[in-house]
């Protein structure tokens, strides 16, 4: 059995992997295809938003100086000389004592500096009676109130969600520079694996790793390329690895440990170069990293939870590096509701659920921490980080958690 000192630390293993990956090239996509993509270049606005002073209310545009004498019981009368719907523009300049009917979003006519809402006037058709004075700028959105021309609105490396896509649309961007999505080949190995939906024979299990990694790769922003599942056979594994040529990264599951049928380490070593094997982490110690030709290979353990934990700590950062995006999940401080054991001197990532109470996050284990079990993984909101130099974390302590999802607030529950 390998001593803990012979195993790479999480930081060293991650650094070795990340040293092999760089941001991929830029490509241009239409705005309506940019959702979820990572911006490759910073974007600067070439116009003011709004581009013109406009009404924030349905009402009447006017000169504020025409309302200074208005008071309850002593209204002023203003002639209505124009009608300005949104999407139109009036070139008629308002004079003192005049107003223009105006809709929300329509540009103020020349001479106007305020808008009074419909509900604050007596509308007599050709004139209005106003019993309140309004100040300059009342119910007016000035040009450039939101964005001024020349400012940077988005930085490179941000993921484009619906709000950011809307921002790009507002400043007139029709084609967006984004980072090419990495192509991630996925290869599951194991004599016991069969596809979901196929009747199970004695000794067989359904292949959950491929579906899990397809989802994880997609969520990270990359394109999964699924290779056919292969048996624990050296020739089949070699052929599948060579079939992945052209991908930006190959993820394998299974065959990375020390069993009689665990061939992945030897195959990588014989076909290419093995950079390292085994990391001081729980779950997921039998992690490997190497390359075959120009194809980087990360060999994940076959147990589902081990596969997901090591994907999160090592493969996902590599994918994010290729995208030029933030590498890691957000972390929060949580108060532990129970004791967490950590025997063996390895960095442990415990699967846990979160709740928010009395102004702080609390965490409790989501179930058994057996690396072969999927239910606790599926129920988890986060990974609790237990340092390798701690044999336990006590109930009531504050710990750090990598967050997948935050809990509902009490009002939403």
C-alpha cells in the first residue's frame, strides 16, 4: 500500500494538470446562439443607453417652468399641441404654456424637460389642467442614464446568461466573440457495465458514469463526445483512446486502480506518457493524468462519487481553463451540524446538504460517504472540505464548502 507521502497533494496534482491547458481560440456566434457561452473579448458600448432622453411614464411632456404656479385649487392650464407614441420622434419645439401627450419610452420633444403622469392632470383633450408643480427631470430618463458610450459593459471570461445577453442586445451587438467550446471525449470502461434500458444480467450494473459526465461536462461549458463503453480489455481500451484523437481532453472512468483488470494506467504509460497516478484525496485516490500523443487524458475512478469528486477538483478546472473562465465553484463558510471523520491523512470532500438558519449556513452529511453510493451524491448541495491534517471536524465548527446549489430560504420552503 502506498504511503500518504508518496501521493500527490490535491494542489500539486491540480497544478500539473492545469499546466497542460490554455484558453482555446475565439469564434464568432450570432447573439441568439450566445447563451451559456464564455465571452472571449471585453465589450465596450458604442452608444448611450438610453440613446435619448425619454419619458418614464405615460403622461404629458412640458416645460417645468410652466408649472411653478400650479397648486391645489389653483391649477394651471396648458395647451396640448402634439402626440408622441413610443418609437416616434417629434421635432416640434414646446413653448411655455404647451404640452405634448407622450407614451413611456418616447423621446422628449425639443423644449420639454419634464413629464407629468396622466393621473396627475385633468385631461380635457385640447388642454390639461395641472394642480401640482413638477421639477426639471421629473419622470424623465436622461440619455446615458444606464450606459454611456465608451464604457466597458462586460469583461472577457464571463459566462453569458440571459441578463448579459440582454445587455449585449441593448447596445446593438449582433455577433458575439466567444471562446470555442472544448470537445471532451468520455470513455467508460468495465465488463460489468450495460446501458440504461437494457435488461440486467447477473453481475451487471447500469452505466451511470457516462450520463453523469455528459451532464458535468455540459454544465462546465464544454461539448461532450461519448465513446462506446468498452470492456476491461487492453486492445479495446487502446483502440478507443486512439478514436478520441482530435478531442481537447479525454476523460476515462474505471480501470485506474490496482485490480487485475485495471489496465488504464499501463495503457496510458505504454501508448503515451503517464504524468502521475494517485492523489492524496478521498474519495478518488486512484486518479491518473497523462497523454497519448497530443491528447491529454484524465483517468477518473470508476465509483460514481469518486468520479464526480475528482471531476470537480481536477477535470472541471481544466475545462474552465480552456474556456478562459473562472476555474472553481464558489465556496462559503458553513457551521457543521455533526461530526465528520477523516481517517487516513487525505483531503476529504464530504457530500452534504445545506440549510440557512439564523443568518448562517448549516451543513449536514447527505448520507453514507461510501464512494460507490449515488443517492448521497445526488442529494448533496455541496462538498465539505476536510483538510488532510485533521482527523475530524467537530459539530459546531465552521468549515468551507464548495457549492453546487444553495438551499431555499425559509420563506420559499
